[in-house]
C-alpha cells in the first residue's frame, strides 16, 4: 500500500480490506517450499492409504485361510497349519475327494 499522510481517511471499502489476507496462505515460506511441503503431505497420505489397503488385504487373506482350516480335517485338532501347509493340504484333499468320486 502506498504511504499515506498521517490522518488520511480511508474509504469504508478499503478500511474493511486493510489487514486481511487470503485464508490458507502463509507469507513466510516461499512457493517452492510450500510445494515441497504439499508434495510430502500428499506422499505421506498416499503411503498411509496404501498401508491400510495392504493391512486390510492381509486381514482378509488370513480370515479366508482360517475358514479353510476350519473345513479341513486335521489331526490333531488343535494343530494350526501354516499358510502354505493349508493350501497344499486343501489341494491334496480336493484331489483325494475327486479321485474317490471318480472311482466310486
């Protein structure tokens, strides 16, 4: 704003605007720094979302494997098969049932 003479009067419109800034803009940081900060914030947000998706995917996979373990006949009953053991056992069990039906 140009220098004003002491005691100069401002119009009502200018008086309202005096001292107000656009919301959300800081004066201290240069534009490049704000852009880098924004990029970091976006990167972090994307990483958090990807982590949540992966966590949910693993929870769903583990729940499916638990459901599969429940229907497979295992001895002893309290033995928990690993993921790969569960899949191999299920494959072999399905094959054995198929062979039983084929021979019957």
